[in-house]
C-alpha cells in the first residue's frame, strides 16, 4: 500500500493501518490511521490523524504506544477528507484560509493535498474551495505526468 512507513494493528475491534505520512524538519510527524474495508475512501470514513513523536519510527513503538496514539488521534474535520488518486495512492485534502472567506476573500483560501502513501511533495491550491471539489477533480490535480 505504501512506500511510507506503516504499521498494521487492531484497535477497537477493527483492523487499522497507521501511516507515517510526513515529518517536519523538527522530526514531529503526521500519523494517519486508515481503516481498510468498506468505508475506505468514502466520505465519513473513520480515519484519524495524530502527531507522531520526533526521533521514533513506527517500528520502534510497542503495542501500548500505538494504542495511546490511537486514543489521542483526532477524527477528520469538515474541512478535511481522504481521497484516492487514479493510481490508488491515498491523499489527505485539507482546506486552508480564514473561515470568513465566504464574504469575498477568495484569494485568501485554498487547500493542501498531502500524499499519505507515497513520498512526494504536497500540492498547494489557491483561490479554490475544497468543499466544491469532487474526488475526481482532486485526483486530476495530483496526477503524475506520463512519459
């Protein structure tokens, strides 16, 4: 599923895959719990995201530490969603900009697309609303050129 570090686990009676989605220069990271199965890739999927500690790989964490990360993980908000690209990679879309942008500040809004399963640069989109984009539109924004 991934060229990023992953860890499979069972939590709350369900299988989960914890992905080390990206790391900041400080070493802090974004961990993403993907729930494989029928909900995968659909709105309302029970995915969660969590801050990963610096200096620790997923392989270094024991079962209790993974469970503690799960307990501290946050569900996606209304301004985020996961989508698959045409190649099956998973992406996290996160709206950016002020909440008051509905009043005419379109140049201040946008969204960020972060690949959860492949090591590639985030994609920043300006002056467009994530809420107005379908998954196919998002997939087209991250499509790799074919040679």
